[in-house]
C-alpha cells in the first residue's frame, strides 16, 4: 500500500478561451483541450490551473526518464496574457510548458487525484521532485480551507 502526500503546486490563473470541456453545460469539469493565457510565472516546474496540471519541459523530460507512473503528457496552447510583460520578473526566458494529465490509480501509481480532487504523490516521487526541480511555491500537505470545502460540495451536487 502506497503512502501519498497531498501537494499544492504553484497556482497560475488564466484558462484561455480556446480551452474546451467535455461537458456542454456547467459545471465544466473535464478539459479535453487546454489553453493557458499566461499572466505570470514564478519559476516552478510544476503548476496548477484548476483542474489541470502544467509542467515545464525540464520536468516533463525528467519524468519521462524515470519509472514513475500515473501521468501522461499532452500538448497545450500557451499564449501570453496582457499583463505578462508587467508581471514577469524572472531573469530567464519562458520555457515550453506541457499539460500533465493525471491518470494514476490509488495504490498502483505514484501520482493520483485524491478523493477531494487534490494532487497526491508518493514519497519516492515527492523526493525526486524536491531534489531535482524548482518547486519554491509548492505546498506539501496544505491545510484545507473553506474554499476547498465549498468546491467539494459543488462537485458533489453536480454529480447527483
């Protein structure tokens, strides 16, 4: 039985207008085509734009050379938002970004979506990420808040 830690990656905002959902009416939960309108990037290799996870090319390449399981990568559209030039403060060029789809199954794979729709990683994968990639804004086992509870309630109601 695997032991997982809940992680909260750097949060970026900006689902672009070219994002497509499987659902035709709200709530929109299943992304089938991802478009990110990037307004800022703080430099982490793993990010979240709910309900999707985004990785840099460095992290994608790193994971593809390991035995870790529970994810696959997909192309996505990335455009620069109108505030990116004002917000972006890093002294390096923007990397290529990829959509990391989480497909893992509990107790089988190294990364899964947990019962509260949170991202869970096993200890070995967490250590690999922390030791090899930039994750300055990632929280490990963050406290749940009222927004998390409200989101869970909304998702549960939509499934009825």
